[in-house]
DNA sequence: GGTAGTAGCCTAGCCCTCCTAGGCAAACGA
DNA sequence: TCGTTTGCCTAGGAGGGCTAGGCTACTACC
C-alpha cells in the first residue's frame, strides 16, 4: 500500500494548524493520524509521545514569532521599535491562538536554551538600547515589558477585558504609550 | 453500605487541592472519585461533566483571591495599596499554582459576571482612585495593571525568567515601582 | 413508626486517547 | 537483485469521560 509520506516537520506543521483551529488541548495524536489518513500508532514512529508533539508545536511557534519580531524590528529604534515589537507579538498571538497557547508549555532548561526563545529575549533587550538602561534595571525592564505583552494578550484572549466597553485596541495603544513613558523615565531606587 | 458524604463543595475543594498538588491538567473525575473512595460514575450525580468541575475550581479560586486582595487593601491607599494588591495576587498564585492555572479557563459571560472576578475588577479600579485618573485612562490603566500582574506571575511560573541570574523578587519590586511611576504620571494623548 | 420518595451510590458498558509489541511491505543503496 | 532500513500496519492494554439503568440508605410525612 502507498505511504502517506509523514515526516516530523509535516506533522508539527499540521499539528500547529490544528491547534489554531480547535485549540491545543484538542490536538491529539489520534486526530493528527486521522488527518494524515494513518493509524495513530504509526505516528509513534515519528514522535516520542504526545508531550513531544506539543513541545514541537511550541518550538515552531517560538521560531515563527522570533522571525516576525525580527522583521518588524528591522530599521527601527526607540518607541518605534517598541510598538513594532509589541504589535508583531500581539498580532501573532491573535492570528495563531493555538500556537501561542502551545508556547506557554513548560520547556525543560536545555530545550528552552536551544529554542528561539533566546533570540526573542535578545531582541527584547535590543529594544532597550534606545532607552539607555543599565543593569540591573535593564533586566527588570525586559521582564516588565514581556509581562505586559504576555499578560495583555492572554487576558484579551480569555475575555478578561470583556466587561468594559472600551476597545482593547485603544487600551493596547495607551498601554504602549505608558510603557514607553516608564522606560524613558525609569524610576531610580 | 455507608455513604461517602460527597457534596459539590467538598468535591470542589478537594479538586482545588489536587490541582495545587498535581496540576489542573491532572485533575480528573476518576482521580477525584478515588480520593473519596467512590466510583467515578457516581460523581456525575454531583457534576455535569469534567469541564463543570474545572469551572468550579476557577470560581472557588476567584473568590479566594478576591478575599485575600480585599484583606490586603483594607486601610491602604496610593502606592501602598498598589503594592499590597500586587503582592496578595502574586502570593496567591505562588501558593496555589493549580488554582491559579484553573482561573485562566474561559468562562462564559454570564458565569463570569456572577463570579468574584467582578469584585476583583472593582478593587483594581479602587486602587486607581489614589492616582486620580479619569476615563478612559482609568480603564486603560486597569488593563495595564492586570496585564502586568498576570503576565509577570505566569512567566515566572513557566520559567520565562530563568535565563537571567537576577532574582524575580527584585524585578517584581522594581516593576511595581515602575507601575507606580506611570500611574502617577500617566501620559496624555 | 411504617412507608413513599428521593438522594447517593453502584455495575455495566461504550467511546476515546495514549502507547507498546511485533509484523510486513515499500523504497533504497550496494 | 537483494538485504536493510523506513514507514506503516494490527492487536491490545490501561485509563479517562460519560450514559443508562438499578439498588439502597436516608428523610419526611401521614
């Protein structure tokens, strides 16, 4: 009988698309096998286990996001760079809710170090060059930035902002204004 | 044979404790049934389904958190209130990781409106009284605050800050300083 | 205090997912 | 063309989610 031509990469991509459609929690090895017209047991030739699959989705998403952020950041500095970074981040999360959710998985340290998350962290730090912050303020600022972005995006997604009529887009713009303001004028100890 | 004396409240509490121990994703109806020395099918007399159980954990957590925040806020104003709120929030999330994770479930609008999440939102807004912000800045500031808290706590938990030596406690303190600074000096449009 | 009704638990059983063991056939390199 | 590897298969066990239908312990009311 003809082979389906399954590879780990095709598997990961299909899983990522499935995640965006039906949510990560519904990305199962069995569903993926059905998508390829193959028995679920066959996929264990390519995958270690179900967690392995989710980790691969997360790594794919991290790489894609880092690419997008890098493209958005090219040739920009200061607030311009901050806004471009933030919008690339939020847009990715909204266009790929499943991939974004998958990214939140707890990676073990070695995997995390080998992932595009490192590139991501470096780019975040690069933005702060425009704001002239020395250590340890720089680390604190990086953490605050990332917290704000991630927090906003995930609250927006789970409907945490639904009870107020104001559009989330407007709040997002103003939050970035505020972030730019603190970074420009970081409080001293 | 003697009855186990299972009630929805006891079930929810046990599930919340189980969530803190083994993670929400491992809170199963079957595991809960074992804990009460009862068959899993019996629990469907008390619960609609597995999702119902998770929603109940979320509602319990929201109520507990709102209580803690309310206690922390009593008699405080300005930055003092901001810091007390933030610490109550973060402490709860760290002491009850499973409950906190359960809180992130997507509640349907009616359930959300009837939950302690509303109280929580009101208290967040109350803090801003000390900063004299008019609408719509107030809403934007509430959203930014909540985003920062949630983002920081969840990144801290999933290990997003592990790659830098600086302690998360220090970054947290400085993030609150920065937040206080922007709220005190909210940028105009 | 007997008894009807209901609340609380049971068994049986179906479907789904995860995963392992062992087998066979297609594709490929020598 | 003939192994060897690669890719898929069947069979099956373990465990979670959930339904249907039945029995029993408790409660309330006459």
